[in-house]
């Protein structure tokens, strides 16, 4: 079992920056992939950014050049560094981990981009 706890959400103005954190605990060995998803009101959950155990990353087109997904292996933590935020980035952001074909999810953290 893998437990994921997100933190760092909040209210930010358009053009601002925010960093989300996802701390993994439990049986975290052999986690193949970690990612951030988001779900806006009335919309489906979508992949924002992901990182493999080898360090390869992928990003949604809508966030390329604005978001990055660094990680700290010593802290078992993955971050989502968000900059140049737009109102359309408003959503609940969820951390995801894949291990042995099983997907684990955090409870989410709300990001609101508004003036």
C-alpha cells in the first residue's frame, strides 16, 4: 500500500506561482511513475505532469513551459512547481502513484487562481 498526501494548495492571483507537494509513504519501493492530475468543476480529471522512476517527464500541452515536476528522492516527495498561473488552472490537484500496475491517489488539494 502506498499513501499519498498532497499539500500546498491555496488562492493565488493570475500570473502568480505556487508549489504543490506530494509525500509518499508506506510500501514505496518500485513506484514506477508519479504524476499530478487535476479536476476542474464539471470537467474530467486530466493528467497535468508525470515523472518516471528513471526521471523522464511528461506534461500536458496546456502547462508546458509553466509547470515542472521536480522530485526529492530522499524525502519521497514529488512537487508540482506552477508558474504563470491562469484562472483556467483552477482545480483540485491530485497526486498519483503507480506501483506494480496499481494506481494510488491522494485526496487532493484545491488551487484557485483568481484576482
